[in-house]
């Protein structure tokens, strides 16, 4: 099977060509005493159901990009490669993957099924194969039965092991490339993680990462997001700094240099600047030590303005009287000032107009 040049993203051609070749799921019930996994041998899909799962698999491409830690010694990688090399082993290999999944998670995992699929997409005009994994939680549904003699009477029966076609019930998703076609090895998504966590270490839970044998793939997007988060966290530890202003300066610098190579050192010079040489030196040393801990010190990357979410850009404060103030950027840009006297903080907001939204 010929390889295409390494790419970073799935093209429209690839997404539109996605085809499911093999599909199975195995039942996982972590709280059962006798056996956590019940292996199946066949799952028959209608065309509508096939289309539904193809859509879900494609959504995995919008997740967090990850790299295998040690692919040569990973049982997960071994079974994925076995499926692609010998599709006739699909049922057995899929069962091995689901048992690995169960072993990597604990009793808090909800009952449901783990779906394994062999799919293909056109990459550089050639059909290439990938493994898709989906953890789908059971949905509680009520089945109603009308009384034959009295149709106005209904009996309800709860079905606790029903699979829902609600996309919100997809707990975990992963698209796996074990052929080195892309710069990433796995793209993963977890339902419980918010969108702003994409491409960060918090985007995929510890158990799921352990099962996949992966670590975060550092790219320009992750470096941009991690830089904002790390510098903001550092500034909160420094009494000589205003964390709101430090974050605003960092975001402003990355915005201004969107698409350009920037360095952690260049941002350090901006956020550590002080009229006092002693304070500036202390902040510079503190900054360097903190970035060493975060493995960001000395890093160069291309600033990606679009990777910084609105949630990461905004500042929100709440008073003990229940008043909230939200703004973006620096206090100066938002025309907000604070003064502290006699144990009380006075917040002044200057505006040309006021709009009452409710």
C-alpha cells in the first residue's frame, strides 16, 4: 500500500469519501462482577444507521491530535495494524481492543458499547485505511404498550440497555492512523471536555490516553493555547503583576503576530517589563523557571490567532453583591479601572452608551 506525503488535516476529498468496511461493537459493563466485556460476532446495520455512524466518525476529525508514545511496543497499535493488514482478523482484533479499553478504565465508566470500525478515505487520490473507535453510553428509554381492549390505557416499560441515535450519547471518539499518513497518529474527542480544551493536555482523559497509548501532539495551535494558559497561570503567582493585564498583553502579541514565528522569550520581555530593574530581573527568573516546568522555555512556534477561544480571551469578575463584569482585552481598552481603599474595591467603567439586554 503506497503512502502519500504526510499531511496534517483531512481534506474535503477524504471526508466525503469515508466508507465503513467493517463494523462491530462489544458490550462493556464495568460494574458486573463476572465479566466486564461481552464479545459479539456480528452487528448488522441499515443504510440509515451506516450513514449515522459515518457522520459520527467524521466528527472525530475535529478533535485533539495525539501521537503514539511507543508504537513498537503498544498492544493497541498492534491490534489496529492487524485489522488493516488482515481484515479477516477483524472480529478477534476488535475484541482485543475492547478488552484493552475495559482494562484501562475503572468502575466509574458507564455501561454501553465500544464500537470498532475499519474505514477508508481517499488520501492523495488513493484509498487508505483507518480504525475508528466510539464509546456509546446506554440510554434509558421508555417503551409504551397500548392496551388492546382499552387503547386509551398505556403501560410503560423501561429499557435500560438501549442504544440511542442521539449524538450526545457518544462518550468517546477516536480516529486512528497507524500507517503514518498524517502528522498525527490519533484524533480523539471526549464528550465531557469543552471545546476550549481541544489541543490541550486536558482534552482527553487519563484513562482514554492510557488505552490509546498516546500523548498530546504539540503543534502551533497547542503551543499558542498552552502559552496563553501558562503565562496567565504564572502571573497569578506574582504579586507585582496584574494577571488580567498579563493575559491581555500575551493575547494581543499573539494576535498581532498571527501566522508569524514567535518565541517564548519575546513574550517574556513584554510581560516581565518593569520600571524597576530588580523587579524585572526577579520576574524574568521566575518566568524562566515556570516555563521550564511547563516545557515551554525556549520554544519557537507560529502564532495561531484562531486557536485562542473567546472564553480564553475574556475576563470575568463577580462582586459579593452578585454583580458580574465581563470584558475582552486589557482594562485600559475596556475603559475599566479599580481602586482599593478602606477594605473596599471601587470599579469604574467609562462608556459612551449603555445597553440593557434584559
